[in-house]
C-alpha cells in the first residue's frame, strides 16, 4: 500500500497554475526592465553606415568587373544614393547608362557633424572630398576601371543629428577606392569591424 501511494504521488508531480503564473510574472518584470535600455536608433545608424559602404564597394566592384566607370552620387535632399554605370566612360549621365537608386535605412539621413571627423578635420558638409564632382546636380565620386576613385571621400549619416553617438562615417581612399566605416563612441571615432 505504501508503494502504491508513492507511485501515485510520483505520477501527479508537476507545476501548479500558480507556480507557472509566478514564473511568467517574473520573466515579464525582467523583460520590462531590459527592453527600454536597448537603443534601436544605434542599430539603425549602423545599418545606414553599412548600406552606404556596401553601395560604394559594389560600385567599385562593378567598375572593375564591367570595365566601365561607375558614378556614385549622393542625393542629400532625398537621403538616397544614385549609382550610374557609365558605359562610355565620359563621367556624365547619358540616356543609355544604367541608373539605380538606393534609399538610406528608415529614419537615417545624411548629416554633418560639428566636430572633427575620423581624419582629424571638421567636415564642411555631410559628403566631402578633395575632388568631388557634381553630376546632374549631385555630389559624386567616380570609380574608375582600375578600382581607384576620382576623389577621397567622407560620407556622414545618422538617425538623429542631435545625438552624437548615432553618427557613422564612411571614408574612401582615392588611390585604392578602399572604404572604411567608423562610428562615434562619445569620445572618438572608432573603426567598425567588417
């Protein structure tokens, strides 16, 4: 008889409804404390910086593989990039050239920081460079068939201009066309990993 009661007790072991509700309540309290600390705007700023960098790397790659110049233009008013496959290499937009537009991530925009950029000088605009061209009214950099760029380039994007930690910078070296992505951490520009 004693073993029979032990078997019944083992078979009915489990969690009561009250115990399950207590666990759910504790998990809810912990989640409610953790969620406000997540800053989604920084993730959006990272995404915007990566988008600009990837688009510029893609333009450089297309110039090399297709052996025709690619014009990367910045539409600052509409927060988008324009990529032109310049088939005849005349550094202008023609009707036969392939044109693609790419908008920045939601909420992201081109913006000028009021402090020194990664190269140590304070930028005068959201898109700056030593030999930037203007193609169809937009600041542009042209990637050549050898992978080089027509100008060195600094592009600044952010999700909220008033918050310094949400600024991202994409820097391009003119001679190689190599790009780097930086973020402001509150004290200095740090290079982001690939």
